[in-house]
């Protein structure tokens, strides 16, 4: 299917991608423990890859598994994404890659046909235990209907995305270059089984569909959607759903399952399939490292690898180091500390050398309207920015401030260089604080 649309947003250079490469040597990993997750290991203890080293009583998806084999150095403090201190299990890598025996290896699923012998809830629980958080994201959502009866929300569309949130950081597209058909089929079949989805759609960057994939999709009745890889923020879940199904998910925190659709990035599908095939939890992260590094790459690294090791594996920063941004140049967040470990929910790093960092101050709005032309959710960003700047928060809320997804497309095109996203964040935080007090 060819998508013809009038999508708003900005054009970014489509990324050049090569298949993910394994990172060679990591001396130490730091596995962050979410609040409520208890460390199960002590300093000096030997661990193997896949061994449970931290367990949550409330959410098995937060369980932590060793990503390298070696000796536990202890529970140490590391820096989190927002600069906050976080406890993490530190493991010194012995380089032997000793694997822990899979607890349920006998239950490993290799053939999609055998999935039916597992109840969807049981399969979702198993994937949660392996760290995928399937029940809360892809599984059908229970809700209480108007007449007080518990119902299950049906999922119509399962969308597998090989387009990236913030090009040029492109782990999803890189995974497409490294696809094993049996993994793709098993991963998608498992997600269909868990979610009950009626239709599968593959969102593939224009020109990225191989003949083999086309044939596979035809045989299995998956729909292919060819989308422009450099169109930002097209690949954001709720926007992708809107473009591929016509359904409009309310922002900002609408759960897309309420609209009968879920989006799963391609690398997650492949990881999930490997986990099912081996009966072992996922312990690697796939991250694209791009921007001002000597050898931009997509890397498969053990979870908990420090950011500085990833930069080193890419030949280091070219020029003087400026910012290292987690996520990408448009939606990302500059990091406080390069010792920060990477986790499964991260997709890439973008490096900006000191020479390329723009030094500017903003100017008053000149009412050019460019921000309106690019806003993918049809807001009037210039006006919202002024309302937030002058503390007219309720007026901003009335003009749909909370529909803003903070994609930054408006700030990117603004000739006055207005700090629009920061103004929106400020406005939202003030409104929320005021509402909490009431
Ligand atoms: S107003 Fe919000 S959603 Fe619209 S372009 Fe700006 S940041 Fe993106
Ligand atoms: S793009 Fe910038 S200058 Fe132009 S209307 Fe929007 S906020 Fe004002």
C-alpha cells in the first residue's frame, strides 16, 4: 500500500544505515534498579548472562537480568537520564560469555504453529518476566464499561515499525537490514496471539522492502505501508496509527489500545522472538550512534553498558565534544554524565561537537506562521508560546496546550529561534502543579 497524505512536520535527512554490529568489549556494566526492585546478588558473587540479579514484587517487567558474565562489584550509584542518582548492580565482565541455564528452556517456542498451545495471558506473563512489559503495552486492555461490567478492549491493528522516531538515529531501519525471517514470523505471531490483533501492518521506509519480505508479507497476509523515512515526527506511535489506520489517538497520554491499535518497533519484535526461541530473557540493547562520531554505527550492546563505551566503539567524538543527546537531535535530551548506562528503552545517541553547537538568544515572535504549517497536531505554537511566556496558563490549556507532543518541529523552523518546547513544558508543569493543589 502506498501512503498518500498531507502530513505536517519537517523533513530530515533520511539516515544511512548498516546492520547492527556487536560491541566488542565492555569492561563493566551497571544495571539500574527501578524503585521497588530488590538486588538479589552481593559483591563478589559470580553471575552468568541471563541470571536474575534484581526482582520487582509488583511488575515482573522490571526484573533485571545480568547482561554479561563475571563478578558482581556491588550495588553502586549511577546517574539517570535526568541527572538523578540511581542504584545499579555493577558487574565486572569476565569476557567468557557464560550463559545461565534457561529456567524454562523446555518451554522454548520455535514454531509459530505451537503458540496456540499457550494461553495468551500465560505467554504475555512469560514475556513480561523476560523484561518486555507486554501486558501493559500490547496486551488487550481491560476496562470497566458504563454499566460497571469489566470488558476487554479489542485490538484491531498491530503495527510493526521499521521507521525511526528521530532520524538520523535509526535503529529500526538498521534492524530491517539484519532480519531473519523465522524470527520475524515468530515475533509477530506471538504478538498477534497475545494482543488478538486482527490485522498486521508493517511500516517500512520507502525503498526498504526486499523481494523476500514482500513475498513473506503476501503469504502471511500482512499489509505493507511504505513511508518516507525522513519525515519527522511521522514515526511517533500515535501519528503513525493515525496515518496508517485513520484513527486519532488523543494526546498527550492517550493509550492507543483504546483506539484498537498498538505499535511495536521492529528490533523489539526480533528480540522477543529470540527470547522465545531460547527461553532466555533479552539482555542486549540496540542503539544507533550518529552525529559527530568518527564511525557512526548501530550497536548491539549488553544492557548497562556506559554511554562512553558506545562512543569509544564508534571511534570517539570527531572534534571537541559538545553535547551527547539521548534519543536524537529533535526529541532527545542532553546527557549529564557519559558514565550513564544504557537500558532497553533507549534507541540511540546523537553527538554534537562543540563547533556545531549553536550559540544564540531568542527574539520576539514575528508572526510568520511557519510553526503553524509544521505542527503535526494542528496547534498554533507561536500563540501558545506567548501565553506560556506571560503565565496565561489556563488560556493556553483552553487552546489545547496538552495536545502538544513536544516534537520540536515548530522550534526547528522558527526564524526567531523561540524556545517553544521549553515554554510548553514550563506551561504544562505550572498547570499541573496548580491542579494538584486544588
Ligand atoms: S506545538 Fe508541540 S506538537 Fe506542535 S510542532 Fe510544536 S512541539 Fe510539535
Ligand atoms: S515560527 Fe516563530 S516567529 Fe514565526 S509565528 Fe511561530 S513562533 Fe512566531
